[in-house]
C-alpha cells in the first residue's frame, strides 16, 4: 500500500533520470538481475584461514576478476543464476574473513584508528566489535526510487557533525540492540518477501564501523535485494575494496566543498580528497550513484557550488543528485552562528541555478 503514501514512488522506475543513473538497481529491485552480493556468493574462493593478510588480499584481487566475469555473463544473459551452485567458500566469505581481521587494527574508515575492536578497544566511532541497531523499518521518506526502503539504522558514526539530525544514534545516547548477521538477514528476507521492500538501506550514524557484521548478514541472506550503502563516503580504500561486489548503490552524502568547512562542522580531516576518491572508486566498481547534498545556510558558494562543480566535471548526469533543503539547526548547531538558522528560499534557488548552469539535469 506504499503507493498511497508515496504515489511518486510507484512511478519512479519509469523516470528517465532514474533509469539513466540507476538502471541496474531498477533491474535488481524488480528481480530481472541479481544483486552484486548474490554474484559474490557464487564466486569460489579456496582458503583455510591460516594464510597471511597479504595472501588473502592477493586472493581477493584475483577473485574480484572472476566476479566481474560472472557478473558480465549473468547481466548479458549468457549465464543463468539458477543453474549455479554456491561453493563451499566464496568471495563473500573471503571478504568477511578480511573484515574481521581488519577489526583487530581497525582501518574501516580514513580515520584509521588502528584500535583492536575485537579486544574491546574503541576508536573515534565509539564502537568495539559489537554492531548495534537503533531501529529498522520500511522507510517511506527516502528518494522515490528507493521507497519502500528497508532501512537499518546502526549506532555509531565516524563523523561528528555539529548539526547531526540523528545525533542520538551517532553520539550513542541510544545504546541500541546488539545484532548478529544472521538476525539482520532474517529481517531483510522478511521485509523483502513479505512486505515488498525495494532495497536494503544501510545507514546510521554510519554503516562503515559495522562493515564486518553487514558482511555476515549478506553471507546469510538468500533473497535477491539491492544493497544501498547510505553513508558519508569516508571509507578507507581497503573498506572500499571489500564493498566492491557487495554494494549496488552508493547513496553518498557529499557535504562540503572544502576541508576547512568539513573540519569545523564535522571534525573530519582530508574530507574533499577522501570523499571524491571514493565516489570515483565506486564508479570504477560498477556501482551506481545517488548523491545527496544538504544545502547549509551560508555555505552555497564555499560548499554547494564546489560540490556541484566536482560532480559535473567528474560524474556528470550518470550520477543522480538530490539537492536537499531540509536543513534544521539541530544538536550543537546553535553554537555556530553561520548554521543556526534554516535555509532560505533564495539560497535553495541559487543552489538549483548553479546545478542548471553546470548542465546537471539528473536531479531527484
Ligand atoms: S570505523 Fe573508523 S572511526 Fe571507527 S575505529 Fe575504525 S577507523 Fe576508527
């Protein structure tokens, strides 16, 4: 009955821009093609677990080539998914093993805290090995092509945005429910088969610190559903490599056009370099991009313009862009005069005018 709440969602798969940027996602959501993680489940990977990290990463690089070949065969119709059997160990098992090893000196994101989270140490995100869930439900407020979106809100975040709308989750005021991959997979299956979710939408906080448990979830998931990685795009290169063959759509925030604003408002170093690198890596992986840019008061020239210029130059209209005007001064925003008010209609008009000037038409 979601179309009663969101009639635009019912029509979204016919939208020219959605098809242009997110065509494979639409095919997976409608079960014409297989989600990336389902293909990774089928790529055999032989390892005992006694190998060194270097040996496992080398094997991972080789198996990614097999994954690309298999994906091309299945997508082109030259191979049939239902004729293939799951191997004893797959590329997805290998990814899971590498992620749990990385947890002993955590470098899931570019903060690279190198804490042994398996032994209970915590880094900037405030999480040890346990993944904790704040809530999960069919989200009706996402972009129309995602609705109804089975959204998992993980506790913890690797950013400290002073205006965070989900600050009880990111700052762990809420403790959440400890979850296993098996439990998450059961929930995803129920929402997909029983309630018609269009995707699994992984968010928080940030999903990145919970990468190891998310891979556990996907190992246990036996239904076809696109995976949406809804994040700040601050993953390390190693985490990006593990997400290759897992994520169908990067629903990535692109918040700032320079490092000074990022440092001041999200306490994050090297922002522009890391986030732009990851958008390009996502594209190289063959994943699809839906980029969110939240327009901040007094940041149209320093951030909105620069973000849209970069997208126009490097991704063009193959990335769908959501220029968002729903900023509200929450959490600690009142301590920063520049962002202690809502956005004005004039600022939003300027943001859309810049997009138009740059030739960006694929706007959500
Ligand atoms: S996920 Fe990022 S912030 Fe958290 S411990 Fe690992 S490197 Fe640090």
